[in-house]
C-alpha cells in the first residue's frame, strides 16, 4: 500500500495523508464492474430462479390442498358485494388480476432487486394484500359455517353433528343453470329433556335461474304418509323419528322431487330474522284474535296493510284455528315468504344488516349451505328474480281421524297435480294492451342455440299467434344462455309478451335493435324448449254473480269516510252472498318512517273467505311493486297482480290516494268479479 501527502496550493504544510490500494485490488474491482465475474454470478441467479420455481410449486400444492375453497369463497364474496352495488362490476375479474400482478412484481424484485428497504416494503405490501381479503372472507365464511351447525349457540353435541351429516348425505348436488330445490324445515321443540321435536312446517322452494322465478310447495304437517322405515304416520312425525334426514327422505318419496339443499330453523330463529329486517309489510285479510287465556297460542292482529314484527309475524304464520285449519296456515306462510321476497330491496343494500342477520340466527339454524360459495348463487338469484313470478302450490286433502289423531289424506293424483303446478307454474293470463298492432312490425328470429331448426320453429309458432315473424339467420356467436328479446320502447309491451312465451328469456330495450332492423329481434338460446308457453285464456273459476247498482252498507261507509282524512271509495257492485265483516281506520308507518292515514273494509264470502278494499295515502308501498300487468279503463290505470291464473289484487291511484281490492287467501273471487269490484268503486259522499 503506498503513502503520500496532500498539499493545498500556496501552503507549505501538508493538509492530510493519503494512501493508495494495491494495483491488483483495483484491477479486480474494475473487472467486476465490467462483467468479468458474470460467470461466477450465474450460479447464484440460477439458485434464485430455482427458489422462485420451488415457491410456485409449493403455492400450487397449498392451493390444491387448502386454497380452493378460500378462493371460491373470495370470489363469492366479491359477487355478493357486486350485487349489493358495493363494488363495481369489473372488480370480480379485476381484483384477482391486480392481486396476482402485485404479488408477481414484488416476487420478481425480491429475487433480483438490490435495495433492501424496497424489498421489505414489498413484503409488507404482499402481506397486506393477501391478509386483508383473507381475514374478511374468513370472518364472513365463519359466520356462514356457524349457520350450518349452530356452533354460536349451545354446544353442538356429537349426535346433532351426526344428524346434520346424515341429512347432507340425502341431498343431490345442484346442476349449473338448472332449478334448485331447497327444503325449509320449521321445527317445534319443547324444553322437555329428550323431546325430539316435530317439523311444524315443511316447504320446498324452487329457484329457477332460467325463468328467474320462485315456486313454493307446501305439505300439510298432518298429511298421512308412508315414512321410510317407520310405516304410515303424520308427516311431521318424520322429524321426531329421524330428524332432518328422514324429513328429506319422506319429502323426496312423496313428491318424487330432488332436494338440493336444506335449512332448518326454530321459532326463535324466525322471530330474530323478522325483527332484524325491521318487520315485514303484510296485507292482513281479517282480524285474528285468540285470547291469552286460550289453551293454544294467543294472537291479536287487526286487518289491513301494515308492518308486522317478530312476535305477531310468528303468530300469524302459525295460526290454524279457523275453518281452513292447516290449509289456511300454508297459504299464510307462502304469502309471508312472497311478501318477504318482494320487499328484499328494503335491506338488500345493507351489508351490516346482512351480517347481523346471519349472526342472529346461527344458534337456531342448521343447514348444508355452510360456505359463501354455496350461498352466492342464491343471493344472486334473490336479486334477479322477477317478483311477479312467485308461484304457490300446496297439497290439500280430506281430514279424518285415525287412532284418535286428526290426519289429512290426499290421493296420489292430488299430490301429482300440486307437484306439476310447482315445477311448471301456470302463467298469469294477462292480455297485453299495446298501442301498436301485431301486424305493424316484423319479429326477426335468430338462432343462437346451436340447435338446428329452433329459430324456424319459434318463428312459425309466433306467426300462429298473429305476429309477422320470420327466421333470419344463425347467430351461434350469441353469448347468452337465455333467449334475448330486443325492442325499442314503443314495442316494449309486445316484447314482454313474446318473452313470456319463450321460457327463460330477457327483454332488452334499446334505441336500435341489433342489425339495424326495425321491429323486434329475438335471439333464441338453448334455454328455449322448442314450444311456446302460451297463457291459457279460459276461465279457471266457476261463474260468479256480481250484482250491479248495489250500495251495500253505504251508511257505514259514509261514517267511516267522516272518521278519516282519506277520500274513501266503495264498490257499487256486490258479489252474491258476501257480507261486510269489519271497517277500520288507522295509520301505517311507511318505509321512510312517516305515519300516513289508511282504512280498510273487510267482507266475508259464504265459504268463510275474507276479501277487502284498502285505501291509504302511501302511494308507493312494496305491495304494488312489479305488477303482473296493467289495464286502462276510462281515466284509471289498473295495476293487476296475479297469483298463477288467479287475479290476486287490483290497485289504482286517484285523489292522492292508493286503492286496491284484495282477493281472499284462497282466491275465492273470480277474475271477472275482482275487476268488476274495482271498476265499480266510487267516492263515498
């Protein structure tokens, strides 16, 4: 090593001493800078590449062994949030790509980067990116898993876990894009030790993603059936003998239908659900009253459209002490579920309420729907279902006594008929009143199904219905799985009518139909069965007499009109045999928390069914959302609400008031009588 002095210009004394490195050391550093040691660095880079490859292999194995469900649940969580409008549509695909890109970039820098601080920051980013959704999905999925086994409530015993596993073994995996059947079991358990309980309710829900509809099938709890392994007994005894597994087996045996999922809840779970949702608006058909001194459950519920909360809702759906016994209770339970689904928009955007709902019912609910990936399709369908396509079916029979017990006996033909109504619900016979005639435009039918001749078949059948329809060309690139009907706004009514006959289909209103053609364009998908489902126009009820120019109990109407700020309207036509049962004025709280005036008049038929005339200042309640159709007569536009082929409700607005005529629970009034009553309503003066 050399030594020398460093001087400042103009000074005699040195400033400092300096040293020189050996020549060979400087040469080594220079060579290193110019790549002389690249061969020595290559093994180190291969080692890093090997490390990265090993990490990829380990990650792939961990994903295969443990991560598939987590990834599936993560995607399901994003889908649910997208339906709740909490994340944009692109997030379902964009979020995984962004995460993968961030991890890849950080991994590359960890392998080849130079700065230690940047590497540490990259590791922190990866941890946050991976941990945050993992914790969120884990939390949400943990809640859903608790719903499956009731683990948030009392400790689940080994016997209960075995019963859940046995029930799960009886279900059939649902097929993609096919209807899904979910069995709802309402259990009734006492506090008596060793009491296995009974199934107070058994109802099958059919969720059809193709037609975006829901069907409900109820069986009487006293139905006398052959319980597998136990012989003939009441239907609700299946739960006592073998829990949810035997209920599923019995239901499958009676109906011949598959069960793709099951949910069991008790009365506490039902009560909690209703209260967390803030209650459910229900059109109560008449006064329900059982005193507290009675030997069975008491109830005190006034008639009219109102918000019904937990205890009253439970008493309402359980009530069976009238002329219709268990058959009436099945109707009330189905009405409750129909209105619950209709009002889903009230809470569907409240993610916090959904989490509270799940947590509240964990201790009372058991189900095989125990992951977000399993629940996501149901959530999606709940948002997409057409609320005018909720159908009801139930089994009725003859009551009798066997061994001192009251039972219901139904012939196999009756059960088969109810199952057929459940799987193939009849469309509402709504006639489309369009401003443009069928012959004023052309219906162009394209084949997007990949099935030869399907468009030609559809076009010929549409032509038979009076349309100028023609098969145009194949459109095998059509990406959708359901038939799409494109039309401009002026042809919306016709497009809706065509779509209703095509099965699983969607109406898409555009400024210009595809291909630049005028009229309506139909892109037939494989969901089309090949046969149009033309609504039946025949009268499904026996002819009933509607007496005209009848101002029944007009003095009572006038007194009721004086007791309310509403401008009441009363029918001036009258169904033969009906009598008024009750008049009531009250207030109803709207979804915005405002109390508004309301009134209801209840009438009774000779068959002990109750129909009513409702009036209120609330002009947009959930009850009139998504009507089946409309009919204009004079200055009024009537909103029509069908339940299958039966006209359930007719509503209209006048004088700042909403009015409607509501049919009985069992739709005893014919469609003509319902329309006649609505059109005869005049102001009470």
